[in-house]
C-alpha cells in the first residue's frame, strides 16, 4: 500500500468530518485529558485495517499509543479484541468514526473475499476483484481483497486494456479493436477481450488477445469452449457469479473469476469502540 497516498486520503477524510473543529469533544474535554478505548469485533470474519488504525490516529496525534491484538488477515470471532488505543481524549474521539468506517468496510471486503476463495478449494481458479469500488477508496478496497486471499484485476483504465462490448461495437470488430490497440502499446501492456459467443471467442484468439473473459456464460459453456483457447491465453469468467454458483464456475477449468460483489455491495463488518473508564485496565 502507498502510505504517502494513504495519509493524504486520511487527511481528506478527517477534514471532511472535522471541518473547523469537533464541537463536542473540544468543548467538553481539555487538550491534556487522556483516555483509552478498544476496538472489538462483533461478528466472525477476517480483520483488515491495521494501516488505517496506525496512520489514522498518529496523524491526529503522534503520541497516541496503539496496541494491536489482531493483524491484517487474521480470523476474528465476535468479542475478540482487535486494538487498544490510548491518548488524548479529544484526538481519540475525533478519529474514532472515520477510522471505524474504513476498517469496517475493509474487514467486510476481506471476509467476503475469503468466503469466495474457499469455494475454489480443489481447483486452480483464483479470485479477482473488479473496478466496482467506491470512488476514492479503490486502493483500500483492493488492499482488503488481497488480505482476504484474492487477487487484484487492473487498478484502473490506465494499467491494462480491456475491450468490452461497447469498445468492440465502436471499433467495428474484435479484430479491429485489438489491431488498433496493439499497434500503439508496448510489450508489457496486456489486452483482455470480453466475449459472449463462440464466434467472438474464435475471433479473439485469432486476433491475438492475451486474456479472454467469458461474460455471463454458464459453467457448461466455459467448459466446452476452453479447449479452443491456446494455453498462452489466460481465461477469466465474470457476470452473474455468486457464492452459490462459484464452485461450479471454478470447476469449469477457468483460471480466474472476477467478482464485483466483493466491493460493490458488501455490508460493513461490525466493529465497536468501547471506552475504558478510570480504574479499568
């Protein structure tokens, strides 16, 4: 993870929430008052968010003491202690909500990803994310996918060529689209082509695609069409794939499965911040 970028993101998130100051905390507590709270899991899953806790609180106050009880990728059970944070009461209360919002989302993504990965056990298929992320949070969303055992698809429009149905329609054909792109790129950039029919598959192979994506095809169709694809061309399935049918897709022999649901519709993982009162450890 790019820590410089992370800290800039956190500054933006804090500024959105704090504005000119936290009226509640700053009017009730003095800058010198100290306190502590702990983050606890309230459900079972995979924790993700160590960089958020560490860099978030220390941006607000470098003297805040953070004790981590869980690392990214570790399994948590409901009631497990994740982290203990001690320092300025003002800064703890200012940072709590922004940090909780982020680690709850990231833990949800990591948990969903691991559930998907488990469905591929016994096959060679690997799980990918997509660009269906929350604007501004893509780096964090994709980090959480890796923590959950998945892999990242392209990070954006800039690091790979993916020819979808609209690109192909505007270009006139798969062949024309690939030829036009290939003539203008270096050897490192890959070209992926989305196909829906056997004729499109054959054209993509003949035109020299590097990756072929089966879009909204059934596991049976994929299994039947895979023998037509040379071994040097990678294969991917996407569209209409859920935890319920994921195993069937993995067993089709496809190499990669991309799931937008890992990031576009996860429900926040339940984590709470419990205050430690005076006299408590």
